[in-house]
């Protein structure tokens, strides 16, 4: 809430770290009758932390000088002050806490990869095949190989597809767009990646003028990404099938 999306693990963990190590700077009042002067009667910011059946709530009110802000643990009546840098962290926008990775997969855990462009779908799958190590069939090792299974069937160089998958996996959000505004994207392409048994990433890319945007399945809004990074990733994928690529999606 207010939107459903992947959260950035490092950002959320960093915030939790700040909260867990936050210290009182001073005691402002014990058992105050009126919280209005501290702006805690209707606090600007309230944090609720759940740990199993236990719940803690902290409210933050008016700044006091340049460095502190009034706060209260709602299980106690004491009003105290904390460093304002904590409240600045808490007032970030929802999009600041979203994962900036376009994809959730990593190159090593992908088992199937599809790209659809200009009404043509190319599909690659990772398969287990016996290694040609001169041993008899019972003692042969099994190795991972990549196969193109559509529109034609052939073996794909594993190093090249790993490199191409790395470029796709490293695509990052430049900014998210307003979740209530939708751009009509041109020259669309869609990438579907299967990984870790039953996880699937599905992302649609397209152009708005010269900027590239991504629509991540089951997440709100659109995200602008670096055009050059996308072109290089797309080129690396399409070159696996020997398709000529231009400079735009």
C-alpha cells in the first residue's frame, strides 16, 4: 500500500536499520496532557512495526530546531526528540522504496527465455545433456546447455546467452512514471523469463518518442530505462538468432 510492487531490499533494510538503532536525543515531556504543541495529537508520520504477534508504533511530530523532531512511542506517554534525518528518511515517496531492477532473475537461474518482437517469438531453454567426456553412458556427467526451441531448433552458445541475459538482468529503472498515467508505447517487444522453478518475469518494452519504457507485469505504472542499455541488451539477445537490429527497440 498505496501500491503493490516489489520493494527494494536494501532500501527497506536500511530504513529498518535506522529505526532499530535510533536513539532519543532528549526527553521533552513526561505524561503531557496536551500533545498538540508537539504535533503528536494528529502526527505527520506514524510508523508501525510488526514482529510476529508484537506491534510497536512510533509517531513523529513537529521539528524542534534544525536537528531534532518530537516523537512518541505510543505504548508510553513520554515525548522525546530524535534526529531529523530519521524523519527525512520516513518521508520518502512510495516509489523510492520500489525495486529498481526491471527483472527479478539472475543469469544463472534462468531456465527458459522468450522474446517477442514484430509478431515473432524466439524461445530458448536450458536443458540437461550428457557431457562428451569419453566415459560410458552410465558414467557420463550431465551439463547445462542452451537450446533454441522456436522458431527453429538448434544449440546456442552458452557463454553468449549468459552474456545477453546479464545485460537484460542489469536493466534498471531511471524513474518510475506516475502510476495513474499510461503512455501509449510504440515498437513494443515482450520478454518472458522463467527461473527458480515457478517464478516468471514478464516485461513489455516500448518507445515514447526516443525514450524506452518498461511495463512490468503485475506492477503499477511504467518505468523509463536507459535507451543505450536496452539497445545493447536487445541486440545481444537478437544476435543469438542472427537477426539484424537497429538502434531503437
